[in-house]
């Protein structure tokens, strides 16, 4: 499932290529036909993300809400005025790296025929966006959008959010920190990769009860997630290792090789980059959790 940094990049993409444009909306698959009719011809005024939720806001006071889930993905294309990543969505389908859209067609004659089960197609004068396979896609009111956001936890990618709300929520019950980080009502936008990596970086035992973190420990988790997820927005992928923990000569920045990008995620049995202990894996909350038994000892 795409994590919060990808959804924020999507919001930026929509703002860049569609904001201020009247959009034609359709549902080639047919499942979103009624919703498409409600936003047909409306001007996109704003695109915003909160956690894993994307909200496209229109000048007719309606909002298109999208949650990509495990299999959803957006594809984009258009002329030279329509730039950006050509596909952003589910890592299982398009890879955690985005596909660059470096070459616009010499002559733009409109979007190509739909390929596959396209739930929604949005078209402007200069480009198009196709949505396939989302968990949720609906047209709602502004009040309904606000109610959805109110049910979610704080988003580390919201620069106006202080750490106090997360500090309180993660310590409210004795739920294991590793479970709470995946609870979107505790913190919005964190998925399996960021969970494993931030717990390792802060040397937190995944089964530690929330209150045992203390304010300082909870604050450290929040601040590291702010750092990592903002880097994810910038780079277009998740990178959690620091240069001193990568192989000599390994590339830095967004060019870090995939096998050097993580400390523990999907590294079961491999040596911990810090202490050499084999990385462990277990089921936690119906998802695979990765951790170092030595660096993250109870």
C-alpha cells in the first residue's frame, strides 16, 4: 500500500497539472459513472492529502476522495505543459520508484483509449489522469471531508501539526507501539515500511506498550517520521539508511540502490547494518514486521 509520502506527491502532481483547469470526468469502467457526472466540467481548486487519503476539491463545493489501498494507482500523460511522474500508486504494481515522464508527445491529440479497468478518467486541455483499482473513490461534500480528517490521527507531513497530539495518542492505551504506528487514528500516513524503519532507527522494541515510550520517546518517533517522510516526498521513494551505513561507493540521494535503502524492512536473516545480528520477522497486526532483536531489545 502506498504510504503517506506517495499521496502527498500525488496531491502536488494534481496541483501542478490540473489546478485551475475545468476537467472532463468519466468512468470508462462504469463503477464511478454517477460520481463523474457530479464533477464533470468543474474546476479543480485544490488537491490535498492527509495520511493515505487524497482529496481533490472542486469549485462546485464537491470533493473527490480517493484511497488507493493495496492495488490502486494513478497514471498520467499529456503534452509538454503537463509534466510529472507518469505513474504513481501501488508499489506492488508499479514499483516503489515512480516511472518518470520525460518525453511528451510532439503532438498531443488527447488521451489514449482506456487500458484495463479505469475507474476514473480526468482530462484537461493538456493532459489526463487515469485511476485504477482504488479501495475507495467517491464524491463527498466539504463537511464530509472534514469529518473524515477528524477521525484520522496527525499527519507528519503537515507542517502545522505539533508533536503533542501524536505523543498523547500513542500513549493513550497499552497497545504495542508497533501496532499503534499502523493505526491511522493514531498517526496518519505511516505504513509497513516506515513502521519498521522508524522503530529500528529509534531503537524501540516493537511490542513496547505505548505508555512505556514516555513523552521523549514518542516525540523522537514523531520527529524522525517527519524527517523520513519529507525525504520520501522529495525523493519519490522511501530511503531510511544514512551514508555511513551503506556499502562503500554506494550512491547517495535518490539514487541509493534498493538493497541499501532500508535497515530492516524485508531483510529477514540478513545481518543488521549496525550490530550484525540477523534481522528477524514476525506477524504483527496481520502484517509482517521486521526488527533487530539486539538493537531493539526489550
